[in-house]
């Protein structure tokens, strides 16, 4: 195909074209060929000479038409071309087949050279005349002009010469398929492409659709394309496939209490962890409900808490346990009994405001008289498991619930003079340590116990000193004397506190008598 194109080319100037055809023909056959394409053999005269550049790179003899010839001569005019030499006119027998022939054509409304962008080359082709026009100033109607850039696979534009004008493809589909590479749509006036191909930006040629390899979507440019991925995906290294984004690792989007992130294809979910349930769009901890002693649970301020049966309340020492609400002086303690332990060594729990006490070898919870520690500034009233403070007239409790402050609403009685307030009660001295003793252990009992313990310490010192004196004399008499009483220390329980308190009161009453 390339050889045919190179062997048939021509030059045009003004309203005339000259073309050379490299195919063996006799003189008469050459005349017929030129006429079949609306031309004639090129005739040389003083005003018209064969352009030497038409034969650039060509060797051989070519038939020419002449205006006159010698009478009775059987030879016809031709031109001999040899690369590197000037053309030579010759006469050859008309019946002989030469290397080719030269035709000339008269042009009607030719087109001038096509103007293109800098760097673009134009290839002209007068396919309807059967030759390619090269390096011309004018071109016949029907000439195809293709503008292209070196090294680029697809052309920039394609044009058709018609009535001195270059028509840009796609033009009318009835004329050479509108200049389209594959097909022309007469309804839309655009070029068509086969399945799997897409129309190139030049609007005339078809290319393999680059976006067809994109897994999701494609963003097209003038001469480029970029594959894109849907939300929740990112482009793989090959620039075509889309892979899932693990939002749980890259973003940690689930930040609510009790939430955990679960990655899904193209997204993620915020699920509730074990022991949590979703309520009103948030995760709520319900793990405590399975541990509640009374197997009951309720939701307070958005948090699940254990609930106890009537007569019980949630233990302060364990939010999953229930303790009895004690409404009297003594209540049975709640103990975790172990067979190898004494009653007072058992792990027992008492309600707030009560202390562990052993009664008849049974552990009880005994109410603490908090009023013995002077917790109130004015008046204290002991209640089971707690205490209550109150104030004298014209005073009211402070926000701390213990101190008393003047009641501002009683300062004026309507006469215009402020009332006379009673003298403020002195604040009782603070106890050195919080009371954890039963109410029946009074201050006198504590003082008696303290004196008793001091006396025991003095006697022990005396006995030890006496022993050292005797040992120094190597005498080992019995340490038991008539004037020495031996005291034994033993564990003091609540029962002992009661007995000491009663004995002390009895001795005091005897002395008074």
C-alpha cells in the first residue's frame, strides 16, 4: 500500500495539477488512463515544462503528451529521469511500455494550503483522482487534508476541500461517510464507534476505551483519563481496580462509650460491644443486670443499675448486692459464713450507720449513735442508721447539714428594728476520731477503760523491774506474791463494753450511798 502511494503523486499550482503515475503503459494506454480521471497527458511547450521536483527520487522513462509530432513518425515524446541528474526529453516508440506517464488536470475552485497549529504536519490526498498531492500551493476539490503531529498515533483533524473551503470532519455523512473512521450517524451528524471502543477527542477516529478498564468510574480529560473509586474505596496500585478502605484502622470513627467499629465492604458500622445494647442510638451497659443479686435491673439517668426487692436497698459496698433496710436497733448481719472461722471472724456486711456486734454467738448489726460525736452544732437526733440535725429558734441549717446560721428572713419583725437573737450555742469540740461504737458505750465507760489499761501497764512495769532485781541476786523465788495481783488481757467485745459500763455505774452508785 505504501509503495502505491509513493508511486502516484502530483503537484498543483494555480488552477492546474501535474501527477506522475509509475505503472508500465504504452503511449495509448497512458492517454486512456489520464482521460479516465478527467485529465490528459502532460504537454510540454515553451510556457509549460515538467516540474523537476515531481520526479524527486524517481528513475525511469515516462510518457508525455506533445502538441506536435513529425509526419510519419511512430515515436512519442517522453521524459527520462535519473536521480542526481536533470530531466531529459526523449522520443520512444509509441507501442513500447515505459515506466509510467505524467497527467495534467485543470482545477475548478481549488483550495489553498490548510492552516494548522504550529508543530502539526498536513498530509494531502486527492483520492478521487488516484494520486497524492505533495508540496503544493493549491489543491483540487475532493482533496483530503489530515493534520497530525509527529509521534502521535491519532490525527488532530481531517478536512475535505469543497468550493475553495476546507470542511472539517465529520461533515455530511453522505459524502465519504463524513470523514469518520468507522461509521457516521446521519441523525446526529457524529461518528460512530464499534462496541468496546470510544470516540477520540478528534471526533473522527475510534480508540479503545481507556475508562473501560476502570473498576468503578472514570474522569476524562482532553487526552487523559483517571480511574476513580466510589466512597469507601481507594484506587489500587494498578490505577484501575478499587479496594475497600478499612475505616476502623485509618479513622477510628466509633468513639461513643461501648462502641466498636466493624469494617464492611465500602463502609463501616458502629456496633455495641458485649454487655452493651443500643438504645436511642447509643450503647448502654447492661452487664451489671446479669450480676444483680435480686435479678432485677432499672435504668436511671441513662445507666443501668441493680434494683432490690422491697425492704432491701443496693449495698454501698457492692452495687450488685442487696442489703436489708434496718429499721430497729439490731438487725442480723449479712455474712459469708466459713465453717473454720469464729462468728466475729466471718466476713459480714452491715448497712451504713451500723456496726458489727456479736450477740448470743450470732453476728448482728447494731445502730451507731452518731450524736455522741457531736456532729450537729445545736441539736442532734439519732435515727436508725443515721442522725438528724436541727437548729434553735431564729437559726437554720447551713448547706453542709451540720452547722446553724441565722435565718435572714427573721431579722425584721415589721417594727423597723431587728429582733434580738439568743446567744449562739457554742460549737461542741470535735471528736478526735469518728465514732464507730454502739450507743450504750458512753464517755464514762471509755474513761474507765482508759484508766484501767494505764494501771495495768504500771503494774507490768513494776513486776518486770522486780524480776530483774531478783535475778541479779541469783534468787528465783516465785513471782507470785501476796501483794501482787496478776491481770490477764483479753479481747474486748461489745458484750465486755456493756458489762464494764454497767459495773462502773453500779460502783458509782454504791459510793454515793
